[in-house]
């Protein structure tokens, strides 16, 4: 198995744990964010966060902030990639 395969497996395990956790710890969320390397992985993470927020009657301000901040980082990455593609 390649290191990329292990990294993908690691991220899958983290995302599965996140999906099952009602109140994920900040350290778990930090680990997931640190492991993300691609836009599809980022999208899967945001979908997981949004699903978690949707399950709660009273949304956690901390989770709302984390989700918004991560989406902002995704938007910055998308703009950067688009600018690089235009420059080619």
C-alpha cells in the first residue's frame, strides 16, 4: 500500500468518526483539516460539518464559525487555482 493510500484511509477513518460523533472535539476537527489535501476531500468535510449542524436543534456557534472559516479557505483556494489556470 502506498503512503497516499494510507493517508486516504486515515482521512476516511477520521471522517467516519466525525460523522458518528455528536460533538466532535476541536482536536479531531484539527486532525481532519490537517489531513485534507484535495478539493473533493474538503467538500466531503464541509458536507459532514453541515450534516452535523443540521442534526442539532441549537447549532453550536463554534461549529458555525469553524464551518464558515473552512468554506472561506476553500473559496480562497478556488480563486488561487482559477488565477493559476488563467496565467497558463
